[in-house]
C-alpha cells in the first residue's frame, strides 16, 4: 500500500507505487515521455518490466547511456533523443546519475544553451525559471535523494562537476517503490546508503536556521544507521529496504538547508572522468576527515548526533563512521580508489569554489581542503 506525501513536491511512497505511473503521467499531461536510465537497467530487463507494471502504452523513447557521473555531453545526447522523438516530458528511472541527467534535459529543453550558465557558482540559480519540463523521478537506489532534491550535479567538458540548483529542478513527482531496490548488490546498497547518511549528517550540521529540516535529517540518520547493515547483509529484507529509501528521501528533503565540505570534496573528485568514482563511496570515505575538521565549532550538534546514534558522551564520531564504512566493506582511503595526490591542489581549489562550501559549519580555505584530502588519502 503506497502513501501520498506532499512536502516540496509530490511523493508516492511504498511498495507497488510504480503501478501508479501511467495515471500520474496522464494527470501531468505527459503522453510521450522520454525515459532516462542506464544501460544496466535496460540490459537486465528492469525497464521493460517497469514499463509494463507502470501501465505505459506503446514503446516510449529511451535514453539509456547515462554515465556513472552524468556529463554535459550526455545531457546533450539525451536532449537530441527528446527532440527527435517529439517528447513532452521526462521520466528518470535509476540512481542519482539518471535523475540528475534527466534534470539537465528538462532544463535545456526549455532554456537556451550552454548549460554552464545555469551552474550555481556561475550565478545561474536565478536564470532557471518555472519553464523547466515536468519530470517524474523513479529511484532504483536508496541514497542520493535526487528524486526530491533541488540540485543536479553534472560534469562539464572541462571535468568540473558543478551544481545546478533551483526549486524548479525538484521533480514534479517522485515514485518511491522499495521493491525497485531489491536487486541492488550489497556493495551498491552500502555505498548509496552511506550517501544518505552523509546527507543527513551534513544538513544537520549546516549553520542555516531550519529546525524542521534538522528534525527530518535526524530521523533519516536514525533510520539509516539502524537498517543499513541489515539490508547489506540481506537484500531481501524489505522492511530495511523501505527504511533506507525513506532515509534517502529524508536526507534530500533536509538538504534544502545546504550541505558542507564532504560534498564540496566529493563533487571535486567526482569530476575525474578517468576514475569514475562513486559519489556515495566518496562521501563515506571523506566524512571522518570533515567531521574532525568541523569539530571545534560543532560541540552541541555533535552531542545531538551521539544521542541519535546511541553513542556514549564524547564518543569519536569520525571513528564511528570510519568503522561503519569498514564494516560495510567500503574503501576508507582515497589511495584505494587510485586518486593521485599530485591532484590535491587542483581538487582543493575546486572544492573551495563548490556551492556546498558556503554551508559548511566551519569556514575552510584551500589549504584546509588540501589537508582534508591528505588525511583521507
């Protein structure tokens, strides 16, 4: 039984939610959607199955070559399919990469190129209008929360991974069906789950005043830390699958108040196209170093986190998350991912310029970011 939630956008949440797709598209006036997904979901037959279960008539247009980290080039390729097939809306099915790429298509279908002018650090927030195409987001992972997020992270031709941020980029509808995450392998379940945890932690620590968002973040963190180990151990644990999908949703609902240095650094690293680094894995790996950096300004909030995590007073939060990452069999050092330390000065500069840096609870300069990278290496 799915339930209908309206907070920032409409969310249909629960097992079987995918069955409402055709009716929802009809209500939105979308008759010929472009489906944006990745090759893995077409190769394993999931897209065909979802088209049938969603009640879609005919054979919709599909773009299924979404990269691990969505790129400007891929956005333009998907937009060409959208125009060639005379589509009138977008349906994103997959993880955060597919949803973010679909946001890029929904933007450029109604806004003049080039894409870069809409990046947050280029002053693009105000250039994004309500003309953005209607977008239905259907997550098949539980981590990014992009299905309710106002941002898209897209790597441009110069390898800069930039944030495109606007309330107009929040999908028109999110269909969150935990059954769609059932086939996620343990490693990806772990990495996406740590992404949700990083969102909850960073939004709670953001210095902006937003108590409702903080309450949502803490609830999401509690759900995720209670259930992530269980679902990694047993992918058929549907209670834990559902709890992790809700935790991911809550992390993104909360990050309306901003993220922080974990994301500044992971965005910089995620732009390295030759390494194709997974965003959730990077967030898990970087979180301890950033927590240590932020500690001098976060005493009260760190104590709240310890309470939610049921840790003793003065417990080392950085060590807690390092041990959690290790227990999930995820990398704990950048060196394990093939990152070359000679790139740290450039990565630190990109992190400094990232839109998430403004809401880190402790001000960081380029050398601070470089030291965090060195610590994480």
